[in-house]
C-alpha cells in the first residue's frame, strides 16, 4: 500500500535523509515570518468585535500556517 501511494518502496524512505531543496538562510525565513506576524496583527486589530480570546486563537493559527508555508 505504501508503494502505491508514494511510488517508492518503504526501504527508500527508511534509509534516506530529510533535506530541503531551497538553500534559504535562516535569517531570511525569520524576517519573513516576523513581517507576516506584523501583517497578521495589523489585520486582526481591526476585528476587535471578535474578542481578545478569539483574536489570539486566530492569530496563532494564522502565524502557524505562515510558518509552515515558509518551512515547506
């Protein structure tokens, strides 16, 4: 079943190493993440009617998603 879904045998995944294709420096990713956090905070600041608990939750989820996209 694994080979059907991923087109490679399972031993290839067990013996391989995980690496990224892009060679971005860490500081670039951190700057982009910080800029994203600022943009998210500015966008959520206008939505005060949702309440602070919901805004915090939405902000955390959006920041996590932005971090995952940058990581991938």
